[in-house]
C-alpha cells in the first residue's frame, strides 16, 4: 500500500507504518554517514550540542556526489546502513524516528527501534540519479570538512522508500 508522509514524523505516523509499505516522504530530512555519525555520537556521549535536533527527524545515510551545474544535488543513493549500527541506538534514544539506507540492521538496532518507536526505510540502491530528482533543496549545516559526508538538511518531495523494519520489529528482509 502506498502511503504519503510528511517529515519530521510523529509517533502516530510511525505507528501507522508496516514492513512492506511503500512510502513517499515530503518535508525535511537530514543526511549523515559514518564520519558524521561518529561526531554526533561523541558529542551526545559528552552531553554536547549537535547541529540539529533529532526529535522526530529522519536521517538519510547519504554521501551525494557533487551537483552538476543547475542541479540541487548530485547522485543521491543510499549507503549501507549497518555501518551506522554502533551509533544508532544512542541517536534513537535521543528522539530519532526514522532512518533511510540499504541493507540489514543489527538486532540491537531493531530492539532500539522497537523501544523508541522508530522505523527503518530502504531506498533503492543504484537509483541515486533518480532519487536526487526528489530532493528540492540541499544545504550543508555541519561538518563541512567531511566533504560529501557533511551533514545536510534536505527538503524532499515524494521521496520513495520502503518500510523495511517497522516499530513492531517486523522485518521485510526476514519475511520475503
């Protein structure tokens, strides 16, 4: 079933999503990959401020290629999510509600998603050029020194994803 949701996402939205749902996300999401996650984790572990609020937000595991002239962003395909697993439970405990990436998640992350009422979406790997067309605005907001791994604030419109793991621990990878 296709669902249209607006980000940031509330508990009500998360509760209405089930593994296997096709969703189209419109609104504000953030990007962060390995190096940015490490910095976020370290800051949170030391009770320091981070560059954006995690509460109800979605992080897209993305390190886009440079934008060509006239484009908002370059190719915007997902990164393998398991690389962020060691950092994810803390981010979920601090209010993160959704993650977009590709591939399986650890049991620890799935348990933390259940505990914190969060959801994991998959974007189609290899379709970065097509996904970039759903990104209407991109702005680096932190860690510019990381290049493509800097944290970006994105405005997306009908960004396609699939609910892979819902807040009830249903896992599409296990069921299909």
